[in-house]
């Protein structure tokens, strides 16, 4: 089905309406059971075919308790605040059951191979910045450096290694379904099954709030998580990084890490990787807010029939201020290598800007690296992501 350009921030495909109708009919006629967001129901579903004691393996009692508490609070917020439609309820149930099942299987693997959790890692390069500030562009340029490593999209959302490795196929299917429901998805973020991408799936697997507040209206869970110590989340993140590095045999190469949530939790992340290099991205705050609100609205309107763009924009601006404050506080105490990238300067002359970044980080910007980045720039120029700016200009008056 061919659709016109996205007409307003809360637009959604007619397919969403049809799927909602099918689900309601199936539940009404008893053809399928209405999904539950009660934690006990999610655990019950996840335990089908998963090791019952997999949660404790490789994790401290504090980390186990943190996940349980986060799940309870997230489920409560979803049931009382999110105003999910049938599709949203189904997606939320499926996501959380998969997270629990994945957690159990990872624990079982670490119990069998505990050496994975102690392998040494090269100090990573951490890209820090607000959502929509150019973090993806910087991340993918750095990730194209043959001397650095990066996380594949499929490994972020399916971190459990498999033989044969079917994760690219499962991710391709997930993206196919997502694009069927959201024809503007690739204009929001340039996806690729095996392309370098952010480790958002790893944070979601530890029930950090960042992936979920971009989909659902869950203010009480956001407030709870923002006030909570994120150290258990980043201990799980470090376990997943070691697992991924062991599978791909690249632990000796610095990993380029990027999730906008890092700006909110930088001390906890740096506690896991104290010798990291940091790249900070900067962009005009007004441009940040419009672009981030557009992204959230695009996701939220699919899963709720009560998508309030004014609330989203207000929440996005609050989040930007919170992250800016926490990021400034953390970086004022950071003594390691730090390079700052300006969004407009990167757009005007990526080669000069990245060369400066490499010099400030103490990395070698040789011809091989430059050629690899030039090829990445060529791919990026063909991305449908560039249409997002024109969409913002088109409906900015409606969104005000």
C-alpha cells in the first residue's frame, strides 16, 4: 500500500485500524485470549520453554530485585496510564514476555559459560548526546572504522547468541511487520538488520525506561526510573556487551556505543567502563524538541487511540532539560578523552569534523578510515531518513 507523505505527527496507517478491529473481534468471539499485563501472567508465559532459574545466574540479588521491581512498576503504569488500544496491548504483552524469556535464557548461558562475564574489553568509545542531535550519524561514521567494533541492530534486540545465527532473519521479519504498520518508520530512523545500531535493546532488556517511554504514555514509570539508581541496568548492559564481544570475537577492538539514554545515566555507564573515550554531540534545542516529539508521536499513535501531541512535546522538552543537566554534571567531572561534535559543522564538512574528533580522542584518522567513512556517507545520503526534515517543516504549524 502506497501512502502519501506523513501529514501530521500523529498520523497512522489505515492498517492499524484494521488490526485493532481484528484483535477485538478475535477476543470477543473467543478465538484468542486478551493479553494480560499482570506481571504474574507475563512470567507464566515467559517460563514456557525457558529455564526457571535462569534469572539468578550471573546476576546479584540486587540486580534480580531491580528487574522485578521495574517490571511491576512498568506494568502498573501501562495498565493505568498508557491508554493502549488492542494493538498496543498486544505489542506490550509480547515485548515484556520476550524480555523475561530472553533474560532467563541469558542467565542459563552464563551459568554454563561463566567465563564470558569476565573477558577483558578494550575501552569503548561512547557517543553521548540528546535524541536527534546527530548521535546516529556520528555513531555510524565511527562504526565504519575497521579498527573499531559496533553492535548490529539484530544483536541489540536479540542478544542471545544462536547457532545457526538466525537473529538477522528474526529482525528482518520484525522490521517487515513494523514497516507494514508504520510506513514512515524509515524516515524516523535509518534501520538495517545487520547495520551498526544503538544498544537500545540491551537497555530495554534490563527494563530501563527509555525504549518504553518512546512508545507509551507512562509518566509514573518514567519518574520512578529517573529517580532510581541505574547501576543494575548498566551491570546487565556490561554483561551483554561481553556476551556480544565473545560471540563476534572482537573484545580487543574498542566498541562504539550509542544510546541517547546514556546522557541521563553517564556516571553509571562510566563506572562500568572507566577508561572510555567520549564523543558529545550538540544541536539547537528547538530542532531537537521538534524532531524528538515527532519520533515519539509516530510510535505512540500506533499503540494508543489517545495520542496527545501537546503532552508529548511538553514531556520531550522536560526530558531534554533533565538529560542536559545530568550530562553537564557528569562531564564536568570526566577527565578522560572528550570530543564535542556540532550537528551543523558535521553536516557542512564531516571529514574535517571527524578528523578533529579523532585527534582529540587520540585515534588514528588514516586513509583507510577516511575511505570507509566516505562509503558510509554515501549510504547515508540514500537513506529515507532525510525526508524527516521536510515532514517537520510540512506539519510544524499543525503541531504548534
